[in-house]
C-alpha cells in the first residue's frame, strides 16, 4: 500500500499541546484551572440558535450543552456522553474529543470574529494530547470543556481547548488552527456539491447521537491496514454544513484510529487489544462529500515499549482528504 505522501500546508508548527499539562496548563486561564472550584467567571449563556447562526454547524453534530461566555474569546460548556464499548480505554474517545472540542473552539473564535454574519470554521490542523494516566473507564456523567480563541489573521483563527472530568481533572488538551470563511464564500466555493434536504426533515432525536462510520473491505499488508467507507451517506454528515453535506473530520479520525487500533491485535480471531490515544496530529487537505467513497490507510512506523507510532491518511480517488500522525499506547 505504500507510505502516505508528505504535504506542505504552509503553516508554522505550533507547540505540542502536551506542554499545556499541569502546571503549565494553568497559564492559559490566568493561573487557575477553568473547572476548579471558584474558577468560573460566568458572564452569559449562548443559545443554540445564536451559535448556529455564527458557526454554520447544527444538531446533531453540535451536541454541546450550556455553552457560556466567560471572558474575551473564552467559552465553557458541558459535554454529554453516550455508551460506546470499544477497545479505546478513555473517558471519551479521541474522535469525540476532536468533534466536540473543535466545535467549542469555533464557538470561542466566533466571539472574536471582526466580521459579522455566519462563518464556517474549517479546522486545517488540530493537535490532540492525552493528559490523563490510563486506563480510565468510559465517562457516564457529562464532562466539562473550555476554549480560548483568537484571530491571528483576517481569515484564520487559533483555539486552545481543554476537556476535564466533573471534578476538574484534565483529560485532553487540543489546539486547533482554523480557516474561516464567510457562509456566502463557502456557498460559492462548493455550489456544485449542494444537496437539498431529504423528506424526513430535521433531526428530532438526541443531539449527541451521530452514526459511526463502518469500514468495509479491510485488508492487511504487513504493517499497513486499508479499508473503505462509502459511498458516504448524508446521515453521517447531518449538522455538518447545511445543504452542503461534508463528512466530518471526526468521522475520519474515528476510522483511522480504528484501523490503527486493529493493528495492535495479536492475530485474527483474538479480541482487539486495549489502547489509549496518546497523541494525534490531524491535517485537513480537502473535503469528502456525501456520495463519495473514502479510502482509509494506517501504517505502523515504529514500536517503542507500549507506544505504537502510525502514519494514517484518508483519500478519495487519489485526492488526499486528511493525514494524521498518531501515537497509541497498547495496554495488553
């Protein structure tokens, strides 16, 4: 299957998010952890209609609750969780961390946007780092997350996001680098991919529920594993750009982490190995639209102790959608 091509995104590399771990993490919020007792600075609650009009993302992909502005470019929210029995032994799976924290970062950035009107916040690069020691059980109570954002150029924004348990223990940190497009510009660029809504109308179920991608035709060649998804159904894209359904990058992360995790197994017929996602560096190169078939590849590069290092990528007919550098810590 070969190695993933290397890409130049033209971006300077941001510091590793692992540098945010306690006590350095506290510097982001003025010397206090955002979820520590007495650390909240409630200003106002941001309604879903207000946020949807700002960030062009809606239910069911948007699942944050009680989003509140607590400072200049700073927001906090509660994050509901749902049962997902899989091999990843963390309170929240890395793909869900990517989904929810990138949305919260967009909410924070929208408060700092000098341009009025709805905008699409498109993550072009994101770094996710695990801050907790593992394994930990799947969360059963809502988690807490906080984001701070700023515009570094007219059409790009940066956000730092933290996910913590209900007691304030940091679980994951994430940095996101966004391209920011006004909704009108997005429509002009992607007019050819417009799809009118289906007769079933808007989502009426719980906002947190989003279908999981299921790969088929999975093939292993040595240290590489390949699978395909698709054609991508619009149900996987609901709430992710109205009328222009795009496969969320969280679904891409889900598929690639799943492939890499499968490579940790000891052999066919045995139970999947348990693991933790230690770090993921995701770069978005293009979009996968509803109706397209996406190929997923994971290539194990090296093993050092319990840590396994991967190059992963997703593509549509040779056009790269995303590349990811991934570190998994095997627990078995």
